[in-house]
C-alpha cells in the first residue's frame, strides 16, 4: 500500500530565508506520480507540480525547486528567499499507476510560517 | 482555468440532521472526489466517482453517501450528521484515463461544524 510522510508538521522561518519541505513516500509500483499542493488560509488546494517516477530531473520554477530522488524515495520542495505570501500548508501526494481513478494519497501536510 | 465550486464555505448543523454538500466543476472532467481534511491527518478520500451514477468508496466512507446524477455535479451526503464529522470537506475533479497522473483540481473547501 502507498504511503506519504511529511515529518515536519510545522516550520517557521524569517522572510528571505531558504526553506526545504521534506516528503518521503512508499509504493510498490514502479510507475507512479508525485505531486505538491499549496493550501493558503483561504482553503483551496493549489496545484504546484506533478512529477512521474521516470523523470528524476530536478525542476525549478522561479523561487520553487523540487528534488526527486528515487534512491531515497524522497521528493523534497525548496523555497528560496521565502516571502510572507508563501505562508501556507503544503501537501505532498502520491498517485500509483494503473489507478484510473487518479486517487491521491496525501501526506499529513507541513505548515510553513514565514515571518516578516 | 479549471473551476471547482463548492456551494457552501461554512455550515453549522445539528447532530442528526441530513447534510448536503454540493460541488460543481466546469471542465467536463469524468472523475470527481470528496476528501475530508483534519489536522495532522492530511486529506483522506471519502468517495469518488468516475462517471455519472458511478461511485466508489474511498478510505473513510462510513457515515457518508454520494450522488452523481450529472457529470458536472457531485454531492456528498451526511445522512445523520454527528460531531465527529466536524471537518473541512474538499471536492476535486480530474480527467479520467487508464493510467494515473492526471492532475486533480480542488475546490475551496467547505467547513462543516456539527453541534
């Protein structure tokens, strides 16, 4: 069975600091998809990134970057030069292949607080 | 842009009441989902539907039912609300395919308090 673990329940940083959110997953499938979502105080989950298991290239999007390492079953998310608007709960999620329902298994979430 | 709309943001209901949470998506997605979010537990899948009138149980279906009469609309029903169903409920949708990986889009959530 699949499982996603976000060991950091809460992180607090000062604006402009870099911060990394950890995500470790478990799956028996060789083909799977990993996601990160952001949930601001308004409640809506905002899609950030999707990565399939065959693509281990790191990805950078502005101040956001993702480090996917199959060897350690991790998909970590780094925010560079954090801003107050980055304050939110961030969820890592996993979807296994042959799962036509596209169901996601979520981690418990990491609450990030960026202080001015 | 994909739009998933949940009809009620905040509800307060009494124990034993029947509660309907409505969700509509405008992207012609086949799949629709209802998740429940609780602190420390992340999101847990209650039910999902991959077609009109089709439904599948998720991880925590007990105490809930769903209805999918039209492709764009997916309703979550609490037949007899209880205090342990106080939570944030999130509706979502995605395209359907044989393989997973399609991005799931979420609504803004409905905060339900049962007193």
